[in-house]
C-alpha cells in the first residue's frame, strides 16, 4: 500500500463507464471508509497518464470504438502495465476485461492487441448476444460467496493455461465458450463480464480487493444489510421462472 493512503484509480471513465460500472469505484471507496481506511480516489481520463503508484485499479465496460481507443491509449501510456508489474490490484469488467487480455476483435473487425495482463484471448461470437442475469460459483481459492451479476456482451473469451476462471456459471453464459467459465484471474489481476454494478451486488469482492491491497487476511466487520438485501433480491429475481 502507498505510504499515506490507499490509492484507488478509476481508469478512463470517459471511455469505459457505459453500463454504470463507475459504481464499482464508489463501492470500494465506501467499503474502505466504513473501515476508517484512508483512501484517495483518482479518476484518470483517457487524455491523462495512468499513475503507476495506485494500489487498486478499476476498469469498466464500454462500446466497441471507445474500447479500441482505450486499448490504444493504455498500450501507448504503459502506466497500467507498469502498475501491474509492481503488484497493483486490477479489477476489470467486460470491455476492460478484454483489454487486459492478449487480444480482442475491435469495432473495425480487426484483431486488436491488449495489454497481456491476463492470459485470455477474446473473439466475437456469431450467435445470440449474451444478455441477462448470471449466477455462479466463484473459485474456491478466493473464499467468496455466490456471484450475481448482469451480462451484456457479444464477446467470447478463451482462457490460456495461466488464467484461472473467476467463476463457474449456474445461470448465464459467462465467457461464452460453453464450458461454464466466467471471467478470469491471476494473482492480482481480475476480469469479469459482470455488470450490476458487480461490486454493489457482490461487496465481498470489493473487500477482497482491499485485503489484497493491504496484504491482510481480514477486515473489520461492517454493516452489510443494504448489500445483502440487494443480493437477495437479484438472486431471487434471477431464479424465478420466466
């Protein structure tokens, strides 16, 4: 962690915040404040350099052209890659998830290089778009409860040997490969297709990011009644017959 404060970096809100994923930054910030942690939030627009001294970096979803522009600028800037090399925690959603991989298909129908921070490759599906509620079981190694979220993507993401599935879906398409996987992660870099925003639906994921950044095994307890009510409502809604 930084010397004086936990530094939370929200990357490119002008390009990658289409589906309300800025809520993820609000949730991490709030969860830190509830534990009386000193946290500084830095919103980095696409015409600004990405600082390398952050502790937690959040990247949201976006449309195809903004995704390409974001990937180009992140490659050219290099700050996020250097932060990852320094051990920073990175949590990405949808378009941001694809950008962290080796490559994805851009709005021009071309293969666009990603940052290579996750061992995944994303292509464009030919079938129906993946839209709807998702329920899944997060990898046991992370010690987290059931995943709830909302997916809206055409992409299909294939995991390489060094990437672990973030979750296994019970409901929904996840990575779209048909193998039941959803998202991917390595030691400090996470990717998911889940909106919702996902950290509002799954506050324990936000707590995991804080614990990793602080290098602690537990955080002080906090009032989770609002979050648990939201989780229960969304899980119940997803499992009700259509």
